[in-house]
C-alpha cells in the first residue's frame, strides 16, 4: 500500500525552527516530484514548496521563501522541510504530497494523487 507519513511537527516559539520529515512506503520516490502543503481551519490548502525528482530544483511560496528549505534523500525514500524563523501565521497542519506530473513552474496547476495524514505545527509564545 502506497503511503506518505509525516513527522516532526510540534509547538515552537516565534523565531524558532522545526524540521519536518516525510517517509514514503510502498513506492520509491525517485520518480516523483514531491510537495509540502499546509492547511489551517477554515481556510483552503496552501501550497508551501515543491521539489523535482533529483532535488536540484525547488520552488517556494512567497510566504515562506528564505525561511523554509525543502530537500529529499531518494536513497532513504524521504523528503524534508527545514523551517526557520517560524511565525505564528505558519501554524497549520502540514502534509507531504506526491505530484501527478513533472514540473515546478505553475504551482496553481499542481495535482496530487497521494497525501499523508499531516503533522501539526503550532507557532506560539
């Protein structure tokens, strides 16, 4: 069974850091573009970042650019999101997702065929 499992969320003070991990099971990630998506109650999902198959190309939402870093380790079948200088508005449930198509240029057209269960990130003093 194909599955994505996130971990690493938690409660952190503004300005702090967290590293999210996404483990893939039942398939190998090296053929897929991957993404992080977040959602807060009452709002639709917000795309955060995406990465190509080899990890050499990445893309970020303007709201996280310069603070978040996406990476992947295909040998370990893992993806990561390093989040620095966290802000209260980063509070959300964070999901890792598998894109159906290659390409990073148009986040508004991303389509996903597999999402994890999410990990909660809360930024509060």
